[in-house]
């Protein structure tokens, strides 16, 4: 999952939204999953310490918790999770993107159809 540096880069680039091809824009160990899955959290901490010399708390400090949500949403930079399809066909291209969510009352997130219009 992204770091604060990535969130700051998104702000600098003045993105309107980003999309990810995974279940969350945040790293699983930077979400509630860290609490829900203590065995895996401990394994992840050990792995991070071996590979980077830092543990989960240092890489994902409390003030960075779910930073892709907390740092960007307040600036109207939203994200779409679980993108799929022919993403590789539009890599490194500028496209017009349409996002068509399912309409319902009082929701905070929704399934949606995302379409990229490649004008080339």
C-alpha cells in the first residue's frame, strides 16, 4: 500500500481520483485488518523487520492510518478499488474515464461500472 509520500504526490499532481486493482487503496496492515488478523500482523511485522529493518508501527504509524482515505478524501481526491478488465490497454495514457455507481440512499460507497474512453 502507498505511503504518505504517495498521498502527497497525488495532492501535488492535483488528481481528481485514482484507481487500484486490489481490495483497498491502503495496505492491509494500515487498516483494521491489522487488528482483526493478529497472527498475520505478527508475520508481517517480522517480514518487514527482516527486509527493511522497520516494523509495522514504524512503516504504518498511527497518524498515517488509512491515509489514502483520510488524507485524500477531504480534498475530494477519491479512489476506486477493485478495478479490473483491460487496464493494460490504457497504461500511461490520458483517457476520459466515466464512473457509473449504483444509486442508493445514504450510502458511502457503491459498486460501479468504470469505463475508459481511449480517444486514440
